[in-house]
C-alpha cells in the first residue's frame, strides 16, 4: 500500500518522488554550476506549517522559476542556509508542493505533460487562449478553484499572480479571492536573472554565468475578513516588487534592454 500511496489528485507518491529526484539532478547545475543562484530567506521556509501556504512570485520563465523553487524549498527544509549545495536534499523531497500553471502550457508538449506530474494544478486562463489575449473573459472554471483548495489543504501551493512572464503586468484578482476565501499564509518571493539565463519556456539554457537572485520574504500581514480584493492586490504588487511605482526607480525599458545593466549582474562562474 505504501508503494502505491497517492496524493489527493491521484498521483502515485513513489513515482512523484523519483521524478523530483531525477529532474532535480538534471537541473541542479543550471542554478549551481552554469549559473549561480543567490538565495535570501531560507529560514522563512523552515518556520512554515506543513499545509495551507501560498507562495506568490513574479514570473520570468514557464518552468525554470518553479524548478528553482523545488530546489530551494527542499534544500531549506534540510537545513541548508541560503544555498543548494549537496543535492542530497532531494533524496526525501517534500511531496506536497504544488504549482498553478496554465492548462494550455502544460499540454504544449511531452516534457510539460511529464512535469505536470510533479505537482501542476492546471487552470484555464480566463483572459487568454491560444497564446493571445481574448476580448471577452471567460468564466472561472469552478474545478480550478476547487483543485487549489484541495492543494492548500494538502500542502504548499506556488502561484504567479500576474499570469504572464512579462514584468509589471497587472495582478490577477483571482489570487486575492483565493487568499480571502482560504486564508493561507502568503509568502512573497522575488526572483531575477532567470529571463537572461533561460529561454521563455525555461527549458533551454540561453546564457551561462548569469547571477540569479531568489529572495524569500516574511509572510504578508493580511486581514482576511476586512481587507478588500483591491487592497490585497496592491499588497501583492508591492510584495513581489511589481507595483508600477517600482518603474520610477528602474524604468522598464532599462530592465529589458540595457545590456550594461545585465553585464553588471553577471557572474564569472566556478
């Protein structure tokens, strides 16, 4: 029975464990070899409860961001201090980590379908279809929100509330509704460098020697009952550093096109 034990979504935990081990070993050097992942806040991870935790983050690639989180979370839980040295932390990985992903992305090829077994909660985008924005938003699929509830009750959920890899796009209010309804502990994460390291999907290594940053912040202080959806959205924008006011500090065109800025963030390698 133990060998074929399943999670609430029917995934066999034995297979999921080995999938995380294998793909973790295959991807480790992307963050600790070809490039360097600079981590802050691993102590926050160790203080969290086992369930009902929602991680919110800005988004730079489809898969590399999530893979990095699996590495960092498991390394932190095994006592690593802001590093992912010694890949042994993946031998007994945390199996109740889930991530929200667009259904069309997870069906875009064989590899995404395989990766979905590691913990994807596939949702239908209400504002986008076939890679294009739609003029009339579709209704939210109740099965999607129910699956997120099930995942939170079982463990940790990662979501990218902008729903796109483009920086400084609006926060989707669905995330705020989930927060008000299920009252999870909300942990912000701010990442950088992944857009320069990988292609858009995050599967192909585009450039080596890039400095990647991964900052885990303290959980947000949220009044679940009294704060409005708009107030929570604004709090998320500031927490993941995607509020429009951040553009006044570093203009978007500089972030995307200034090669000199990129060179200053690069790292010389091992």
